[in-house]
C-alpha cells in the first residue's frame, strides 16, 4: 500500500479484532465426518497469528525485530540480498490421511511444487494477464522449491511423508503438526519448509505461520483437495476453483512474511500490507473480479495478486515490493537465512562398506573416537551429532584429529554423521 508503513506494533495489534470474531474457528474440531464445503477462499493465517500473540507476548517482540530488520533492508538497497542468486528451499510435505481420497499421490504433490516454482520465478504463463498499470511490477521472487532429498538426520528421502491418522478433520489448532496429537512433527524449520496436506476443516483452504513464530509449528497447512494443480496432474483430487495450486502460493507468501494485500482492516482503507508498490485496497476480493475494481480511491485493486482472495485462475503475480520484502528474510541475520545452507535438498551418498567411517565406543559417555579408512586424513572429515528429530547438537565439537567429546551431551539416542563433502555415513549412537 502507498502509505508510509505503520510501526510493527500497530501492525501486530491490527490482528487482534480478528481474534474475537473468529474464536469459533480456533476451537478444536472433533468427530466431523465431512469436509466443510468451500464456498469462497478463506485463509486462517491472521486468526492463528492473533491466537499465537495472545498466548505468547514474546512473539510480538520477535516479529517486531524481524519487521525492523526488513524495513532497514528495504530502505538500504545496498544491504539487500542480491537477486542474482536463486534461493533454494528444501520442502517436506506431510500428507495426513483418514480416507483414501485424502492420501493424495506423489504426482499431485509434485504438481504443487511445480506451481510454486512457476509462481515464485515468474514462469507462470498467466502473469501476462496483469493489467497494464501493474504489468511493470510483476516480480520474479527468485525462490526455488525442491522436495527434500535428505532428512534432518541425513537419511535419503523423497520429501513426501504419507501418514495415516484417526483424525478425520483438522482445525487451526496445529494438532496436524504434532505426532502426539495424531499429526506429524515438523522437520527442523531452519532447514526446511514444512507443508502439511490434510483435511483442514472450518471452511479453510489453508493457513500459514509468519516468521517469528515457534519452530515446532512453523510451516503451512493446506486442504488436501486444494494442494496441487489440476492443470498439471488431472488425475488428482481437487476442489472447485481452488485447483491450480495457488492456495500454497498464497500461504507460502505469508510464511515469507507477506500480509494480505488489503491490510486486514475489513475495508477501512487504513490497514497496510507493509509493501510500498501495492495499491491501498479496501477489502478482499473473491471470485474473478473484472479490472478495475476501485476501492480507497485507488486505480483499481491489485486483485490479481497472490495475496488477495480471488480464485486460483484469477491470481497470478507478486509485486517487486513483495519480492523485496520476502527476500529480506534471506539477508545476513534474516529470519529464514538458515535455508541458504540447508543440506536438505541434496541427496546423501553413503560410503561403500570397505571405506566406511565409523566410531567407537558405542554407547559412550565421554569421547567418541573415529575409525577411518586406512590412510584417511581426519581433518578432512566433518562430524555432526543430531537428536532423533534432526536438531544438531551444539554441545559436541569434533577436534579434527579423530576425536569428539560428548560428555556435555544429555543421555539418549542420537545420530552421528561422518563425511567428506558429498559422502556421508550416518550411524546411531547412544550417550550414556
Ligand atoms: Zn492469507
């Protein structure tokens, strides 16, 4: 919007009125057997944000810091990440299913990844429909999504998890992200984008968590039948006009810190999306509006923007300002900069048995000693320890000479990876 940006706190406060109005949506859904019919696009992101801010006041401070850094970067072009380099984001898709129809195929999942790659790299054919006054703003965000090839603990993976669940319908209470509540735990959110495809209820197509939220719930949830693209994989399971994969494009936009384009002010013309080159807009647009739809004395809502509420076929662009805002997360110190060094998108290669590196003793209490192939240079090996959920343990450090002290590690089971470059062996280890 063309207004000077609000303070971050004002922005966060703007989410509060939605809390009361949508409290009903946040109630856990149990025993619901049928999918709520989707009559228009609805995204639960702002309601989830309001609930999270109410539960954890520190989150507002974390988000305010991210906002301050974002605004600083936007004001100093020299500090912005060069858009010459494409950011590659490893993705894990958790498919939770209670019926066969909900267990969408790998091909349907892959069609969704393909849509994200088109939309975030301005490779979607329909961006040319953008009205002339906004055509010059259509941005290549320069982000590429790849299904993970390596799990957080270094094992090979397709990046797609299919998991049966007794839960027939999910709400925005994040149970879907928790194995103990019938869902599936997030992978390390600093290294992966977590997507959950499930039978999301409450009439919602999806919801996302903004940067600054809890790592255990970081990611995007999408209704299974709005996941993927009928145009790319016709044999999938799809719902009405939300069948081209744009729900994920919209929700990942939130995950990359974009706000709704109308500023979530219910038509007041006072809210902001914190982006300078998008027009001020009253309320959300539904369906497929003819251009121009004028509100707040603008030249026409940018209703074809992915961050509006239009049908999949009628949204086809991010603006340059939105791209800069998203890319600020990947600058030095940015909230999602860890993705730039994630190994998740690279397949692991296990050493041949004859040359495999191992270690002893196991279990161990104090020191692990590497057992390397004859003549190997211990300094060339990188050694890392992960817990069973894939978080790297910072209490241990390899000395580069064949020994690793584990005495500070809590007791329990871990994975140890030992490798030189692309060749990595991975073994379980017990700290006693
Ligand atoms: Zn949204």
